[in-house]
C-alpha cells in the first residue's frame, strides 16, 4: 500500500497506540500498515513470532514509524495480560484495539468434533472477548478513552452454511460490540465492527477455498461489482472508525462487500453439491496448511 491509497491527512492517528490481533498477515497487516502510515504506534500479535517480526520490519522499512510484534495466543488469558503489561509498561496505555485474529475452515457441520468447534470459537469468540475485556478493565481503571474495532463477516446477518462455528462466534462478537457500546459509552470507549466481503488472503483462501489453489476467487461473475475487495478499501474504513473524528460512531457494524451479501448471501452455500470425496480432499488440504503454520508457532 502507498500513502496515496489512503484518503486521510498525515498525522491523523498521531499519539495513538493501537493493537491489531493477527496483524502479521492478511487484513490485519494492511490495517496495521494504514495506522502506521497515519502516525500511530502499532502493536501486532499472533502465534508465529517470525511472521510478526518480518511484517514489522517490512512495514517500518517502507514507512518509518514504530511497529512492534508480540507473540501471543489470544486463547490464553494469562498470555494476553503479559502482552498488555509489556505494552502498557513501554510507553503507556493503548488507545485502540482491533480484534482481527481468527481461525476458520470449511466443513460439513456433521463432520465437526467439539474440539473442531473449539478450535474456531476459542479464537474468534472467547479470544476476542478476552482481549477486549483485558483492555477494557485497564481503560476504565485508568480513565482512558479508546476505540475497539472487530472484524466480522457479513454472515453475522444471514448465517453461513459450512462455517457454522465462525458464523456463531462472529455473531457473538457483533452482539458483544453492541452491548459494550452502550455499557462503556460514558467511559469514552467506542466499539464498532466491519463485516468484509471477499478480500483474498493466503490464510482465508487455503481454508475456505482449499482445493482451488491459485484459481480461487478468479471467477467473479456472482459479484455485483464484478470484483473482490481491494485491501486499501478496507484499510480506509478501519482508519475512519479508529480515528478520533469518528467519536460519535459507536455500536455499528458496516459491511464492505460491494453489495455481494445482498445479491447472493455472500457465503459458501454452493458447497451443498460437494461429494464426500470433495470434502475429504478439502479436509486434507486444510490439515496440511494448519500443520505448516503450527510448525512456525512460537506462542
Ligand atoms: C466471503 C468470504 C468471507 C470469509 C470470512 C472469514 C474468513 C476467515 O475467518 S479467514 C481466517 C483464516 N485464517 C485462519 O484460520 C488462521 C488460523 N487458523 C488456524 O490456526 C487453524 O486453521 C485452526 C483454526 C484449525 C486452529 O488450529 P489448531 O487449534 O491448531 O487446530 P488443530 O489442527 O489442532 O485441530 C483442532 C480440531 O479441529 C479439527 N479440524 C481441523 N480442521 C478441520 C476440518 N477441515 N474439518 C473438520 N475438523 C477440522 C481437528 O480435527 C481437531 O479436532 P479433533 O480431530 O477432534 O482433535
Ligand atoms: N479475507 C477475507 O475475505 C475475510 C476475512 N475476514 C476476517 O478478517 C480477519 C483476517 O482474516 P485474513 O487476513 O483473511 O486471514 P489470516 O489467516 O491472514 O489472518 C488471521 C490471523 O489471526 C492470527 N491468529 C489466529 N489465531 C490466533 C490466536 N489464537 N492468537 C493470536 N493470533 C491468532 C493468525 O496468526 P497466527 O496463525 O500466527 O497466530 C493470522 O495472522 C479475520 O477475522 C477473518 O475472519 C472476514 C471476512 C472476509
């Protein structure tokens, strides 16, 4: 992304300190990059320390500023507290949190075990709540105003066949945000959400279109605008919601999907025609991706 891709003035986020969970890759990385360009000090967390370090180095090399990678598994409440202690003890309070980290894979629901359900919900539902709660306690205790942005999916409004644990978990975080927007409004804490449509990333393609390789998302005939999302489009919306100028916006969930969910539902219902063999092949491919990522985890 270049400076010209952003619609905001230089220094919009000067003095802000923002944590992006899952900020080492994909959508988290591009939002972290936008916040860095706009003057924020940015923290990114994930379980693969090397991925975080590479991202921070790459983006500071391109844009200057300060980005810090912190290996942390958001399923672990103690690890979250350790991470927040490190941030708070090195420069003060966060002023923003982006709940972006997620796990997902396509599966027929009858093929899931409870461990499979937990693999998703412990990241998306429990993990996002845990980070929000840990930050919220500190903000309230210290009288700090802050903004929380959670990255959802349009299926919080219409469900999603074949990604049921994700749909349930994201819907829970949608309701968390609406509830806390009210409960914490007088503390100066805002909560909003973005529901992106398709923004092709490696992490998503490998788990949601696992058997298509490089051809996934090339056919855009059922996209009303004839295309998928462009990363800077998401980054601009995230920067707006995180900026102090958006102070009166709270409790909202904004779709950015080129109207696809209104046109087609925007999810994976076409997989109803998949055979047992196709599901077995998908599962094997997802397993291989997870094994590769697991080998790099340091948290
Ligand atoms: C229009 C487009 C909208 C798109 C909207 C949303 C997109 C996204 O969310 S994309 C984000 C994708 N990124 C990621 O998922 C990154 C992180 N992912 C992971 O860490 C793994 O993929 C994980 C989610 C599976 C979690 O890993 P881990 O906890 O290490 O999981 P295990 O390998 O130990 O497995 C636990 C459990 O889950 C079962 N399982 C795994 N894969 C499948 C599968 N394909 N089908 C069914 N079940 C699966 C696995 O078998 C284990 O259960 P047990 O066998 O009972 O032990
Ligand atoms: N791409 C798309 O089209 C869409 C994406 N989304 C949402 O956007 C967000 C980003 O997705 P995307 O960029 O595509 O996918 P990625 O796989 O690139 O991003 C997921 C990130 O979450 C991190 N993560 C996963 N589990 C944990 C954990 N337990 N603790 C800390 N970090 C964790 C991963 O790092 P690590 O494995 O190192 O921990 C990774 O960096 C997600 O919330 C996703 O649901 C929503 C709609 C559409």
